[in-house]
């Protein structure tokens, strides 16, 4: 049985523009993995079976599409061990799909080339292509245009997820953003992000990134302020929320901040990973 970790992501920045003709929004976002991981195990089997997480749909869809593209039967057994919070803006489902695609592709008599695998991944969700290859990336378009980045990795991440908060659907968050006139000024915000990204030399430089454009629409801004007050040099909402992250230079500082907010939120402290 082949195994792989599926690491969560955070959006170190996210600026959002107009809705496109395909219904997706134009974005520019900086994606970074962190060491909060699901575990994926895969092996050939008589038929397709996905165990361990009853709520899965994306891994099954990924493997069905892979089999169709490779002209083979979808004959794998997959086990998902969940650690990434579900529907929190951390890309757990996309990470699982990316890991499953890589593992299953390796079992094919003629594995699909990287470009074709990326096309399959993009059809599953905007974040899935990011999870096919290591390293932080700038994602543009609807998230499908990826540029590898060399970013400092020597920082610690505190994730916080408010107790009792049910995530609005990603669609609802984007609709709220649109209703508030959020897309206006996208090109200026994107340029500000690209300029600050070019100036990054150390983790503290992430503080110059513009805030997540969706933060207000998620309703999680209060928790962002708490993490800043607890010492984070950058804090923001990840993706469409509701998970919030704070960045710290030292693990001890991140753990102390976690203690300060733990009464109202679930917390995880983890390093950045490549």
C-alpha cells in the first residue's frame, strides 16, 4: 500500500476580483503548506472504494477522472485519515485529492504526464493543482495558474477555529463579498500584493501583504484581531474561512497565543512545510 501525507494550506494573502464568465472569481493568492496533515493510503483493488471519511466526494471523483483519462478501470482502495478540519478554508479535500491522484497515477502502467494530471486536478477544484507539487506558490486566474515561489519557511503557524461556528458555503462567502462591492479595485490590490511579495526576504515581511479580501464576508475578523493582540506578526483568515491563522517567529510564542484563545477556539500549532 502506498502512503502520502496531505498537508493543509493557508492563504498568506488573497485578493479577489470580478466573477468570470465561468462563474469563478479572478484571484491572486499566495499558498503555503503547513504541517497539519491528513493521511492517504492507496492500493490497487478490484473496484474503487474510499474508506475512512464518509463525507468524501472529491477523492472518488479524482480517481474516476484519472481512470477515464488513462482508459483503465477505477480499481483502487483508498483510506483517508482526517486531521485537517473539514470546510474550514484549509484545503483538506483538495489536499486529499491531490495526494490520491499522485499515488494512483504511480500505479498506472503508463502514468499520465504532469501537464495532463494538472488539467485533471483543475477540473476538480481551484486548489487541487497546487497540491500536486511541493513548495509555496502564487496562484492566479481562478487558482489554476501557478508560479513557484521561494519564500522563507522559518516561522510557526497558529490555526484557530472558533467553537460552534458553522462555515457558510464558499459560494455564500463570495456572494457576500460581491454584494459589498468587494471586487472594485482588484487590479490595485493585486499590484500591491505582487509588490510586497517581491520584497519578501524574511517571515516578518509577510505583514506587508494586503489582508484577505474575503475576511469581512467570513465573519471571522474578530478572531484575527485576537491573534494579532496575542503577538502574531501577521494574522488573517485562510481562504473563505472560517479558520484563522497567526504567524509567529517562535513556537513558544505561538503556543502561548494558543493558550490565550483556546477558551473560545480549537487551536493547532504547526511549522510551515515545503
